[in-house]
C-alpha cells in the first residue's frame, strides 16, 4: 500500500483496523514513528521491511499481534523503542520479533479526565483560506457566568484579529471584532453548548462513552438536515502531534452506511464547533477555520506549530533560540525514586548520588527550543514526558519565574515577559537527570504609565496597539498595552 514511499516520516493507523497486509510499508526509509491501534491483531510478512530510520514503534494492542514472516526484515530494531500497554510489556519481551527492539517500554497511563470547560482556557483558531502565515485569527475564551435552565454556564466570547495586509477581508469597517458566541456547560463528562436566546442546551461531546458505542444526533441545522450517527473509538494516548493527553477516534456514518470522515476528540481541548470533521488538520477537509492552539493560563495543552500567526506586527514575530542539553550530576530539582513517592533530601544530595536510569537523549542532542518576542516566551515541551522545574533568571542570578510542570501532560509554556527589564535572561528546564538551558534577550526599555490614554486621540491615532498575546487592538485596554513597540500601562 505505502511501499517505497520515501517521504513518509510517521504514520498513525486509526482504531478499527485489525490487520496490516504484506509489504504495506516496506522501503519507507524515512519512517521514524509508527502507531498501531489496540484493534490490530495481525501483521503481514515484510510489512515494515527496510525502515532504516525507525525510532519509535507504538502498539496499543494488549494481546501481542500475530506477526507473519520477517515483518521487520532489514530494519534495525536495535536502534528503536517499542511502546506497548504496561500490562503487556512482558508478553512482547517474550516473543519474536518484538523482543528484538532496543527498549520495550510501557505506554503512558491514561490521564485522569480533564474537563473541556476550565477558567482561563483559550482556543486560538485560524482561517486556513487566509494562507500561512494565517491572516485571520479568532480567540475564544470564557468571560463570566450565566444561568440557563437553572445551570451555571460559562459565557464564551470571541475576539477576531485580521492582518491589515490581508486584501480580501469582507468587513474592513470592523476587522478586529469582539462578539458573544453563547455559553457552555459540562457535567459528568458531557459537554453542552447553550443557546441563551432560547434558553436551551445541545450536547456537543460525550467523553463518558466507551469504545464502539454510538452517539446519535438529531441535527437541527437547516444547512445540514440529515441526522448523524457517530462511532466512538477507545481512549488512546500518543500519536497526535502537539498533544499529549487522552484522545478518541470518532467516525461519522451516514445513512448509506459509508464512513464519510473521521475526527478526534481531545480530552481537555474539545473545540468550539463540536463534531467537526477534523478541525485539527486543515489539509484533510475544506474547513473555514482550524485549531491552532489551546492554552490554560501559561500552559499549552495543544499546539499546531506548522502555521504562523500573521495578524501580529513584524516586530512582534518571535525569534527562536535553542537549548543546550546536559546530563546532570548534582541535581537541583527534587528527584523522585522509581516505585516510590519519596524525594531525595538535601542531605542525600550532598552525599552519595542515587542511581538513576540512563537518559533517553545524548548530551549532544538539543531536543527543546524556545521562541520569544517582547511580550511572550514560548517553551516547547513536546520531547519531554516527566516532571520538570522551569526557571528564568536575570543577569544578576535573580529568579524571576519558577514553576514545576508535568511535561507529560502539556506541550509547552507561554510565559509573560512583558514586564521584564532590559537585559539577557537564562531559562532552564531540568529534573534530577538532565537539564536544558537557553538564553533570550529583552530589548524593551520599560513601561509608560498612562491613566487616561484612551481619551487622548493623539496617543492612539495612527499607532499600532497590541495586547500581551500579540493581538492587535483598536484602542487601549486596562493593564499593559504595546503601542508602537513601547509598553503602556492603563489604570
């Protein structure tokens, strides 16, 4: 099927597929990652022959799939890691050809359910038809509560930003608009969209459903009059770029019995469109907009970094910096012993060092990277899957930011650096085994305080105004603003 496809670097087979045929991926020499669902039970001869760059092979099947003749022929398994369910590690280690992998490790345990509705959560959507960099960006966020049918719901707002350079926008009179889009309610892992005008609710997600259950919707949208039935896949982890949590494969079935398209439900992320055909990959379907990121406070829980935000000014675009990776010998962050909740005490650190497992990365590897502008520092945590201490220090060694994070559940951090004084800063991401260190520079000269600038047309006329997220504003807002590159504080 995909034999000798030299450009294929990773492949995730969806739930429901039970077998892989002869020579299916043979000669895919660039392939680095393969992800098989829990439904797989057999793999044909030479299916993964001559995959010279294979690094990670994920198999979610609890029962070891039947492997026919030489499925990994001419593939060097001594350089690859096999990821399987924790309860099945021993079974895979006991049989050919699986036992020939360099490492056989347990897949991450499924996380506790993370609700879709959380205070401080922001969904960033881009319009795919506006190109890349994306010229039209919508931010959806919760702003206050409202009561509908006796339920306390979260009111949702949408702020839209359009690049002044975008030539085809339909409403130049109000390009950066703010509007109310309804409210949301969540109970027992069921998520509802609330229509305030009619005081009614409609279920958009049901994360409580088990594998192979069906979800039936009576579609009240006149543009799409057909009712819809969805088949729910099992809970899975891994395999979706930019996301580390639990997801479900969802398959839409129409009356003729054909599977028209599939999408994903990402726990904790969801989306503002409900059952939309794969809003996470705009290349798969003709969508008006797609999800670029989902954040909660400074934590990034979903990120599509293939698309750049074109609605910010050139001066607000981010510069990239790399991290230097080192193996640590004198841990600073607490080290948690395996199979124990105990941490090393300060006296233990001063004495003999505990035995630790060999890190996955070589000391030459620079797996992380960051990017920054005058407003935000972004740290990408995709390669990490452990608890880390993140800290930022200034040139005097003073700690200006410190946070312990679980890098196994988030893909990045967005840190507000808008109030940092001019100078160079060091950011460190570390645990007891390894450390990543990088530097960035703040060039702004400080904050101008302005109590009544919104009433002064001379201040804002013909000037570019942005908030701390790099979003363009039509007028100054309370708090920090960036006006032509200068920070302005409005009381």
